[in-house]
C-alpha cells in the first residue's frame, strides 16, 4: 500500500489483505534501526487474514518509502501521525520494535486520542549506542550490520532453526541492513542514542502498553525495562525464553498472537 | 572495535540449522520420514496454506530434515535462505522457472556441465527461453550478449570441464549494470573454497551430490539466495514484484523483502514442479557437510600434487588446473579461490581418442563413472559421456577435445593416485 505525502512516496506492507470492514482494527507496525516493514513478515499476513488492517510502515528513507531519513525519534513520531492522517486513520493500535518501539511510545504520547493500545518489542527506557558501532555504521560495509545481528539474535538463532523452513535468520538480518541505503543505519542508531524521553512519553500514555522482551536480549535487556515498569501504570510485560532482541523472527507465533490480542483492543 | 562473534565455517558445517529437540535430545538430525504434518486446528491449517504462519504442511513443500540442510547451506554460503531440490538440475530449473517466463533470455558461460548445456540449448527453448553461450574468459562477450529480454547471467565458478575460473566481480558488475542477477553454479568449489556472494553473485546453486555429500550415495541440489538483488528496482521480475494469483495475490518482494525469491521458489516451484528432496537424501548430504572442511582441504592438496605430476608427464599434452602456473587463470584463481581451485582437473593425453580410451580402461584405483566430487578418485571421457550431446563446434567452444580426460581427485593417498595414473599413462601409449 502506498500514498503520496508532501510529494514523497510513503509505503507500507498490508500482509496481503486489507479488510473492507470500516470497523476493522488498524495495527501500525514500526520497524527498528536500518530495517523496513518486511521485518514483520512472520506476523503481517497472519494479522491481515484475521481482520486486522496492517500498516507495516517503511519509515522515510527505508524500504520503499522516499527519504530523507528523519533525524530523531520525535520527527519520526510526527511523521507516523501525519501518515495516519493522510490515510484517514482515526483509531489504531501501534506497535514497534527497538527504535520502532521508541517511535511507538513517542507517537502514542503525542497523539493520545489516536491510539487504543501500544505494543513494545525489545524496548528499554534508553537505548545508548556504542560510538564505535555508530562509526562502523557510518563507514558502511558489513561490520555494523554483522554486529547488530550478532547482538540482536539470541544464542539459539546463531545455530539456526528458523521457523520458516529454509530461511537463515542471521544471513537475512545482515542482508536487510546491508540493503538499506548508505548512512541509514548510522542515522537511526544516533536517533536511538540521543532519545531520552521514553519515560516521559510512557507516563503520558493512559491506554494499555504491553512490552515483549527476550530473556537473552543483549541490546535492550530485561532489567533495562525496570524503569519503564515503574513509570508506566498501564504497562505489562511478557518475557519470552531463549529469545534475543529480534523477537518477531525468533518467536513469530507468540508475537503474532500477542499483536492480534493487542489489535483487538482497538 | 570488537568483531561479530558468529560461528565459523567449520562449526556451522556441523551445527547450522539444527538444535536437538527437547523431547528426544537426538544429537543427530532426525530423518523425518513423513509425507505430512498434523494440523493443530482448521485455523492453523488455513494459516499454513496461506503463508500466514511458518511451518510444515507436506514434504513436497518442506520437511524438517530437508530444512536443516537448507538452512545449513544458506549459513555456509552467507545467504538469506535456501531451497533444496531432488538434484542440481532440478535446482537450476527451479530458479529459472521462478525468475522468467516465455520470452526470457539467459547469457551463459559456454563452459558448463553437459546437463546444464542441454537444458539451456534444447529444453528451455521449447518453453520460449533462449540462451546465448559465451566464452567464460570473455567479459565483453557477456556484455555484448545481454538483450532487453535477458533475465539471468549464468556461469560456473570453475568451468566444466575446462576449469576456467569465472571472473565473478567483473561478470557480476556487467549483469548488475543490465539489471539482471548473476547465478553461479558453485558445485566444484563448494562454500568451503569460495563464497560467490562475496564477489557479487546473487544466486548460488549446488549439485550437493558432489563434494558437499562426498560419499556418492545421494543425489541432491539446492539454490541459495543472497537476498542482495533488488527485484523492485530492476523492474524485470514480475513473478517477485507483482501479485501472484496462485497464492491469493501475494506480492513476494513486498511481503518477504530479501527472502522473496526463496519464498516464491518454495510456494510455487516446489508446489507445482515438485522436484523435492527426500529426507533420507537430505540426511545423507548433511553427513557429508559435517566433514566438508576436512575433505576439501585434502581434495585440494591431492589435486595440486596430481596436476603437477600430469604436467610433468611425457604422455600428457596439457593439464587444465588453475594450480598450474601456465593455466590462463592461475593468478585469478589465487585471488578468488585462495584455499585452492578445487579438485577437478582435466588433461589432454597424447595419442588422441584411442590413447584416452586406453588410459580410462587401465586405471585400477580410479573409478570410471559419471560423477565428480566423490571422496574416491574418478575419471571420465567427457566427449563420449557427459558432453556427448554437444556438437563438435560447441565442444570446441567449450575447450573439450576428443583426447580430454576429466579427473575428480579424491582423498586417497596422493602417491597411490599418482602411481595408478603413471601405470595407465604408460599403457595408453603402447597402442
């Protein structure tokens, strides 16, 4: 699905079906740093064929959406709100992964009337990024994508066992990041690094917020969610075992079902 | 800066794709000898059929044992995924039938496996797909042969049987400039000796029957996708970028991104063409992959020794192996395949066709058969077997003469192989 907004092409994946029911719940999915909407491939079709209007967005400069890449989480949140307005969406559930989770938080805080629930996957109150990783991403090449994928997947995925027969999660993760335009990953990592408003945003959100974490997540470890649990009265958390940061790939069925439950709260 | 802590090749060759299941703890990959899989519910069944959830339905589409092999090959090649097939030829056809329709065109190295040459020359034209063959050492030839309807550039890492080294970086650039992918048959090099993706190839195929298995007991093939080719930007691959009515209008590139080709090959190709790999054969190939690094090291060591012996033998006109300094691709091989340019070599024997026949008939240790990549040393006369369908002109263009003998150097004691060849060479000249 696509639309033109301010002369720019905006793209999202629908999961192959768009419900014609005007009351069908809308679920906005926001990807993480350097990725695009295809990272939700193991959930989007499942949700779409269960009556959910899926908007797995490609953020500006990612996937098939025109650039430029936005510089900070707040601008990205404003962009999401603008896209939903352009798409005539008045009520939705928003879920995001990693950087996308920060965007989801900020978006829900900025437009409280728009959302009925928020899903956070692999999220922490702060996501500091090591300067060397940012430098590697700025330099281009495979090092930064490989480091992100190494840290991003839990131990089981390093050996394999992809739920989709024949696919290799580690290779696909590296390739998705490598396929991004030069500089995209670096700018996203900087946006994550400097964003410090998650707890403030969370405190402003009154609708249910559900956090899904992996017990082997090295990037947003379970313990890093403690300040969020203290700040968000409506925040609940599920911790998935033997799971790293790439929860949608590592635990596709559990995530799909949780997102379906979340979408149905709309 | 720290380095990523991925498992290394030797570890992946043993472990990738498999974790012992919690129920049985089976350390070996189980052979899931089953045609089909129980659905949890009607909703679960419907979701599997509609690609809404990952999982197995029917072993023509996917099988847990085969999936381990597929994931292991993808890991070893550094791809996003793989689809295993009943043979290497099934793999080539699967990729081509997924990528193009009637009217499509392939630019291929002329030095390819005889079965591939036959498919391209005689079978695919019946379905409206044409191929232009070019000299694998002539990048300009590849460029000149590309047409608006070209959908694929194809070659082998090491030509068959000329052992030409494909200049992958240069050929890949030519293909990409034309908006088409480069598909490489990497059977002779295996992922241990070379990763074609690092040099710009987009799709890799293997006859797993050969070195990957190594035992000569199972036929298998696979396609591995790098996920790097931008199907949308190319605009020439509607099978991947436009809705597919056969699967409820699915747009593979939009929904699966870098894994679009793998998903379409399985959803359409395995379903409709049905050239699936049996779980038993997948298991056999997996046993081979576990020792691939060890075997390839020995294969290459022996090949270098045998090539050097043949190069010095009075009964031999010429030897084709990139380890020989006079080989036209010696320097290129050192650049692209530094671990060693495989264990297949060919040589022209003095005395023409009769001498070749006598050599083949006098070897005792080496086996005369139509295969390569076995742990045992194999010999064959391509002009009368694997490449017999080729015309005299095509044979000449591919560098195959009547006196050419192809050798797949095994992992026996190198001295024993050389002694066997020495005896057979002497006998070949006695008339």
